[in-house]
C-alpha cells in the first residue's frame, strides 16, 4: 500500500508541531523536508514547479500510536501534494465535502477499486473511534536538538 490514512484521535486534535514549536523552527523543518524530497510528493511523485517555494507541497507529520501505553510519537516528516495530504486527513476532507475526491485519489494511487478503498477507510475510522476514547501522551523525541540543529544548517 503506497498511500495510507492517518487519522489523529479526536483527543489529540490540535497538538501538532505547528502549535508546539516556534514558527521559525517549523518553517526550517518543513522547508528542509521539501528539499530532501527533491520538491516532489513522496507518495505520488508530483513535482513542484517552483523549487524555491514548494507552494503546492504540504509537510505532513508522521505519527505512531502505542495502543497499549497510549503514547502518540512523532516518527518523521514527509512532503505531500495536497491530494495525498487530503487522504491522510480524510476525516477533515469529509467535513469539507471532499471525502469522495480523497477516496478516488486513494484508490488511484494504491491501484484499488473504489470498493476496496471504502473498506480501508471504514477500517481506519474504526481504529480512530477506538483511539479517540483515550488521552494520549505526546512523544516528540524525534525533534531532539540534533535534528533541529541539522535542519538549521540545511
């Protein structure tokens, strides 16, 4: 599976890097993410025409959930085009009446039929509903001083 859905539990909404770290550090991290991805989506390989701005790329936070210990851990950053990013946050896409568009993109990228894509979305929402019952501890050890230092040098 090339493109996955990453639904953040409801109890973790609004706890993301953009709200936790300084704007300057966030800008450094995201710009370095675009550069490392050669200014293209790391899922579908859509290229950004203007390499200096990466205007049509988003920096997505990759989270991992320890369902036993209830720890939400940052595992990395990835450059995504708006279409792939919308799939990652398909719950939000649904609130904007764009869920059907995201599902079509999910199916296309993973070379699935629409039925298989809908089944996968349903499974993801079941996991999300269960995880949303709990409060999660946030682990940002990924952002140790070495990572921030490396990104400042880029």
